[in-house]
């Protein structure tokens, strides 16, 4: 049994999970299964279909395509870290290569997958997350495979992957390091917010972030308040609209539409609803946000971005909890 990691663009959203598949692109090549089953044939076809590809990247990309069609077997384990919701999805390959010309994301090369687990990133060690942060689209997971297999009660009987595994070209390797630096920072911040604060302290942190953004904010008393944890406003007394009612959830899994609707139910004239969590939101919740102009959902990724944008304004207490320094990484 092989254990594979795969990256798919954030634009695919939850579709691969909902419809039970994994996919890769390179739609300009056509049906990969029609090519001769040799790495040289894949390299030649890739170079012909994408003549602007750098010479050093051709063996890497052709290797991805070859492994997806020929090395991956039914029964292999697939690990897919989804960018859209910060979840690590673990499943089992259940089909051979399928060429799907109707794929709306221009990822025509499919494999069916039976998904067995969907786990927040913070439940894995950072070392394991680093391994699945590869810059390559499809890659072997070996060193920390046991962490992922344990979550689906699978024994760690990993076999060596047949065939050659190509090294990344310099640009891909550099881009991978940059991407991993960004992901590691997000993982670190979310992990600290979950482990170093209790739920009530997290509400105070969210209130402080809003103050850093120019609002006056206060934490409400714990009560049957319909989910309102923080009230924020622009004027010091809080009489002038807009008034923002905030619900804070110190969770790394998905928040649902009913939770967002409950917060909307607390609004009066001139009031708006802001929902903040460390994880993600269900598709119905996002649909509700699009259709209700008074609702705003902030997930873990966006909260991290807001923290980094306002880091210099954070109080010493929170800068000590989240010690950071600014660096530059290649933007490839």
C-alpha cells in the first residue's frame, strides 16, 4: 500500500470531497491513459503541449502525471490538505485513472476516492504538516505517514513506490519553501490561539483585534445572549450605527448555517453580525453570507491575515503569546 499526498487548487472548494474524487490538471495533454506507459513518453508529450515549461520542471511534472496514472493503485491511501477549510482529508483510492472532459475546474484527470476522515490541521504535528506541504502536486508520504494512517485505524504497512521519484527543480523547491513558511505561520498562530486561550479569553482577543482595527469593542457578560460575545462600534459610547454583534468560536472545524442564523436573529436596526472562528464554514453558511448583507464570516485563514496586518498594534501581552518577526520570502 502506498500513501500519497495531493494538492488541488483552492478554487475547487469542497467539490472533490462532496463528489468523492481527486484530480490533477494539464488538460492540454489530453487523455493520459492514451500515452505510452513510459516516463520518456510523458516528458515528450508535456514538452510538446506546454512548450514554455522550463526544462528543469518537465521531469517533475511528467513524473506527477505518470505516477497518477500508473503508480497509484486502487486501495492506496490519499491525503489531501484542503486550503479552503484547513482540513486534512484522508481517503482510499477506488478506481483507475478516469479522463473527465466535463471537469469545470480544468482538472480532467480523475481518480475516485472514498473519503474516510476529515481532520483539522491543528490535530497533527507540525512535522507531519510540513511533509504534506510539498510543492509538487502529487507526492509520496512516508516519514510521517503513520500519523495520518492512525486516524483511519490503518496499519503502517507502507510499501515503496515503484519507479523513479524525480527531484524538484530549483524554482519549485524554492516556491515550496515559501509556501510552507506561510502555512507554518498560519498553523502556529491558530494552534496558539486554541491552546493558550480559553474560550472566554478568545473573546477578549477578538475584541482586541477589533480595537486594533479602529473599533471600540467590549465583551458581553456570559448569558443567554443569542450567541453575542462581543459588541463593537465606531463611536465611544456605542450609540451610533453601525453596531457590530460578534460571535466567537474557538474551534477548528466547520461552523454551520443554523449558528450563523442564530446570530442574525439578534440584530436590530443599524446592527450587523460578525462570526469569527479558527476553522471554516459549511457551504450553506457561506451561501447565507452571500445572501445576507448584514452577515460577515471570518474563518481561521482570514483571522490570521487580520492578525498579521495589525500585528504591530497588538498589546505586548498578545505579542508575547504570538512572537513573530517580519521576513521576506520568494513570491513564485
